[in-house]
């Protein structure tokens, strides 16, 4: 951390040493940043003063996120710059701009928004969005308002499904199963004592997938869980649309519910600790789609739990829960009829 021209610069990841993103040295240079932000932002925001530059995330050789702290006409403003090693992610910028213009603006009457996309800096392979206030939904679902929050989250993702903004990609049940067939053998390599159990779980995943109703496809988030929603009072912000695609709408709900179950197991030692939140979310979504969607939601929730078996082996503080997830998945498949 250092100061340059009265601007605080913080790069705890030493991102400027990334050989695949050599432009990052300029992206944290106060003079260059002031020039490029002034040039890239809309006319209404060009009267800015830069105070701090903070690298907040960095995946070496892949992507980097930088927070630029400013004042605009004496009002504080934080802009997040998202840079990518393989080139400007213009698609994500255009998608978020389309969502903003399709009813997800900051003043939307239903209280469901996305962060405002506000410009691009091509030479830094970066697009810019306004940082929004809020707390991730994961940290609030267990609270007193958790049931009503879960219901509103179902409304938020239903709104996303109705936008009609056509994605570039498609994700099918076959794709979902392919991910599991790739991940679970890696768990078996690490824990050979579970190989037979994992093989049986994969067989049941295939059977479950074959029996899951293929509902009419729509535009889905595909990585929808509590950390992808910021809650600020009565307003929800949906974030991170990197996996946005065409798919079964039940996937988003099932994925979210599967994450709640895993969180409940890990934090409370009981996979059913937040079951009333899961039920509220499911029931609200069923009101939009009818009973036909319920089976598909439950299928995708079960498949999400199976994926968490692998995820738990990749994160240090989650590894103690791998055996419990394995047992939970076996029980869930026993309860499902297919």
C-alpha cells in the first residue's frame, strides 16, 4: 500500500506482476486512472476526483477487479473495474446494460436491480460498473426476515427469466450431468475409499436427470446463490452474470436451494436448519410456473448438493464436511422418486 499524488494505491495481490495482464500497472496508476475514468464515464459523471485505488480480487493470468474510490460533485462514488486477461469482456458489459435498460435500473419500482454499467476502458481490457451498497443474501437468510427474503429472491430470479435477452450459450441437463461426471472421479482419486459410493451417486444422478421435466427454456443466471444477491433495505441487486445462458428456469431455484442446504449443514450442523426458507422460495416460484416446476427444482437442488461434494474438497475449511455431504446426498436420493 502506498500513496501517490494524494491517492491511496493498494495492491495486496501484487497484480502488477501478472505477465498475462501487463496493463494492470497502468490500471492502478493514479494519473492514468484519472485520465481514463474521465474519458470513459458518461458526461454526467466526468466531474470526478480520485481518492483511492484498491485491487480487490485477482486470479493470476485470468481476471482482476479494482475498486476506484472517487467523489463526484462532493458525493462519494465507487467504481468497480473488471479486467480480463483474454480480452475485454464486452459481452458482460452489454448484457448488464441491457438488463439495466430492461427494468433492472436503480429506481425500478419492484426493488429488483443490477449494478449500473457505466463504461469501458479497452486498453485495460476492462469494463466498469457502479459499486452498490448491500449485504450478501447468504448472511441474511438465517435472520428474522429470512423467509420473506427467500420469497423475494424467487421473484427476482423470475423477473430475470422474463427479460427475453437472448444469451449466447445454452446449458442443458446433459451439461449439468457432464460437470458431475468430471468432478466426482476427481474426488474418488483423492479419497479412493469412497469410489464405489461416488459411482453409485453418479448413476443416481443420471437417472434423476433422465426423469427431470425439461421445462421451456429461458434466460437463466446459472450461478444463482446467496452471494450473488446484495440486499440493501428493500432493494435486491443481482450480480455476476458470467454464466448467463439459456436453460431450465428450475436450475436457478434448485441451485440456490442446494446452496442453502449446504450452508445449513456447514454452519448449523443441520441440513434442514433453513428448510422453511427453502420452502418459501420453492412455493413462490411454483406460483409463477405451476406444479410442473416443483420436481425439476428438487432435482437440480439434489444435483447441486452432489456438486458440493467436490467443492468441499477444494476449500480448506470445508473439507471436514465432505463425508457429511456424501451421506446427505445418499439420503436425498433415497427420498427422491425417479
